[in-house]
C-alpha cells in the first residue's frame, strides 16, 4: 500500500494529476484487456480520450520535475533617499527665465 501512496504523492501530499492519470491508465488497461480476451468493444472515442488524458498527465507530471521550485520572491525594499551633489550652479536672472 505504501508503494501506491509514494507513487501518487508529491512531497507528502497526494497529487491530483498523478491520481487522475493512474485511474485513467487503469481504465484503459481494463478496456484493452476486455477487448482482447472477451471481445468486449470499447468505443474508439472513449479509448482515445483516455489515451490523451494519460499522455497529458504523464507529460505534466514529468514537466513539474523540471520546473523551478516555488521559491519565495525577495521582498523589495523601499528605496532610501540619497543625497545629490550639485556640480554646477547657475545664476539665473529673473529676465532669463
């Protein structure tokens, strides 16, 4: 039982993507086996839908291993006022303005 819990969990909590993918894979295997051995026909659209869900679930689950972890973004500090050095002083007359 721990095998399934570890397979479906991600860092101690159950991943819904993995659970849905596993359930769809299980249904797909049951349908394939029923079609192969007992001539039970499964609608092609249903089987293909399950295939797409399994492929997308496996892709998203694999992609999350390559994405960066949810690191905290650094808090931006308010800029502190700086002093400005005046290098030129202009003498304006009231007439020049």
